[in-house]
C-alpha cells in the first residue's frame, strides 16, 4: 500500500481537481463537497452512489474529481468502480485492473485488501476487476452489502461509480445499500422525462437522492467567468419523491 501508482498520460488529464486545483472546475467540485457535507448533517453520509440516467453524462469523471477534493480535505476516501459493464476508474488513475471489486466479492476479501493507492494522498481506488457475466446480481448481492458495510469502518467516504439507472438495474440495487445517491446530468443531452424516470426508480427503493450535478453548462451565456461545470443542489423527500 506504500507504493504510488503511475497515472496514465491521457485519461488522467480528466483529474482537473488534482492537476489544476485553482481552476473554476476544481472549485465546482469543492462546492459539491461542501453541499454534500451539509446534506449529511442530520443523516451522516459515508457511502454515496454516483450515477446518471444514461451513458456519457460524465459520472466517472465526477466520481474521480469528487474523490480528489474529498481527499484533499484530509478525509480517507475510497472510490469503488461498481460499473462492472464499462469500468473507467482504472484508466483515469492509471491502475492495473487484474484484481478488483469482483475479486473481493468472489473471494470474500475486504475492500481495503484490494484497494490500490493513487497519486492523491488519502485516496484509494477499488477497480472493477475482471468483468462478470452477471453484474447486477453481483452488485446486488449480500456480499456486496457486507463488503460496503465493512469498508465504511475503514474510510470516511466511499464513492461508488455505478452504471446509468435507466440502462440497467445495478445503480438501483446499490442505492438500497448506500447512504445517498448523486445524479449526474449532461445539460441538453437527456430528455427531462428520462431523468424523472431515473430518479423515480431510485426513490421507489427508498434511495436517498442527495442532489444533482449539472455537467457541461455554458456559464458564459449567463455572464459568469467559467463554462465547465456547475453544481446544482436540490433535496428530495425519499418518502414522497418531491423537492422540498
């Protein structure tokens, strides 16, 4: 655990919070961190599923940079690539993916035993591991629940990168385990009805939606100084599915 991983030259550039911490984009991720911390005042958030309604909305980039700013604040953070269909975190951080989450679940290992260190202090990553033929069953299993519950005692925050909600059932299953869910929405990419359906699926299993990350908003049109990310935070009542 003492060795540092060597990041990949290409995908690692998406780690703007690490490579350019003074940028507006990095500041947006810090705003997300603050908002989530306030959201957990009454209900402590130690495990969060980050997902989207459809592919290509930036959920993995959000997980990676959100993890970076949490670790920069001194928290011990673990990112778990629970997208067992199209895993990405190992490429972003330049890590090997021969062993990972699937290894831990199949062999009964703790996540701490399979987590890999990164170039960011306090930040570890559990890659996906070999892709299984039954991803939804694996992430929705009792072993996954037990592994996550055990890992909460070892890390101050666990972020789970999950497949899109509408495409497969994985994120909905994980929402029943985790303390909260953050939805990533690419501006102008997905119809509102699809987003409503995705949030409805999470609320139907009593998942707690902490907020929404609006990705790709052009802030220059509104007279602001940056145009990369904006964080929009909204609370939902898990029981009623309404903004409050």
